[in-house]
């Protein structure tokens, strides 16, 4: 095999290895964080009956998270099953009623909240993970790495073939 073909093989292997590493670097953390590519959804948060009494005693209601994460376009629907009116930032949720809050941009919010023991509720609104987001991560990592590995592979000496005797 001539040297040109050998160098070409090294470059192809470098690109494939780098893209594989790019997939590992970008996709494994997404999997471990349980993030999925999804479109906007309606997410329901229910304030159970008796929440006001628990908060008055300084207890955190066990069925209500202290923070929530959303993607742009999501809508939070807060159902109040308590006998007391509650407040979440701009929402006023009367007893046995519901209210909606839509998220149109990426942002981190902390709202005053009457159904949390700490009186605050954190909302993290992220960009949705789309196919293009995944590809940008993979190629943004893989291509520069491919160039580096390919350059290093070209510096390595070429194994010379022995002529048949």
C-alpha cells in the first residue's frame, strides 16, 4: 500500500474516532441528566389540600418540588386543590381553581410563592434540545478534535512494507 493511501486511512480513522468522542462528550451528559429532545408541553403542578397548614408550620409540602425546569414554549398549569388562595409570582390561584403561566424565552426565574416553606419557587427555562442542538454539539467537538488527531497521525512514522523474498 502506498503512503498516500495510508495517510488517507489515518485521516478517515481520525475523523471517525473524533466524531465518536464528540458523541460521547455531548450525548452522555444529556442522558445522565435525563434531558430529552421534546417540544413544548403543558406541565401540571398540583397544590394539594392542606398545603397552607403545612407551610404555616414551616414544613415543605412533599409533593411540590422547590424548583422546576422547563423548555421555551412550555406552559405551567397550577391546580390549587387547597382551601386557601395561593400566589406564584404573577399568578393568583384561588382555592379549587387553576392558573396558567407560559414561558416564551430562556431565563432563570425566582418567584415569590405562597405554597413553599421558603416562600420562593425557582423556575429554569431552557432552550429545547433539538436535532440541530445535538449536531452542533457533536460536530463542534468532533471536527476540531479530528483535525488535531489527523495532524498527530501524520507525524507518526509510516510502517514500511517488506518486499517479498
